[in-house]
């Protein structure tokens, strides 16, 4: 018989998952079959605290460019440090600008033209 102060699931007979728990009092874990590891050709970043890849992971956005360098530096920092999260946020922001430059080629051409003009101007005046 349950008293008023007990939780509704304190009795094993009232818990829906009791048959899967194993013997009462042993704290036996449910044994699950091992998952097959996902294979990849792309680079996947793993933090220093984890040390290994989970069985399933995403490879849709592999690290590349300047944002990839920033993210790699962020993943070398332990998770409990604020610098890690600042580097990962900075990497996200840089990735946005990189994708904008890839989509719209005119800023790249403008910077290249300005650099070429500056180079020629300095060459002429020297």
C-alpha cells in the first residue's frame, strides 16, 4: 500500500518499464546490440573530452576554409572552457561570410581587382 508521500512509480509493479529492468535491486543495464559504426570519407571533428566518434554522425558540412581552421582550434579546447564555445561561434560566423562570398562572386573579384591595382600602383611609384 502506498502512502501519500511516495511517488506514483515507487512501487515496481506500477512502473511500465519494470520487465526490461532485470532483477530488482541489481541495477542491471539493458543489454543492447552494438551499432555498426558509420564509415566516412569526410573529416569529422571530435572534441578532446569525447575522444571518439559516436556510432552515427553528420558529414553534411565538413570543415573547410578559414572557418574550418577556427573550428579545429575550438575542438582542441576542452568543453568546459568558454574559449571553445567562442571559437565555435566565431567559426559559424566566418562560415556565413564564406558562403556569402561563394554565392556572390563580385566581392571576391572586387577585392582581387583592388589588390591588383594597389600592387600596380606601388610598383609604379617605387
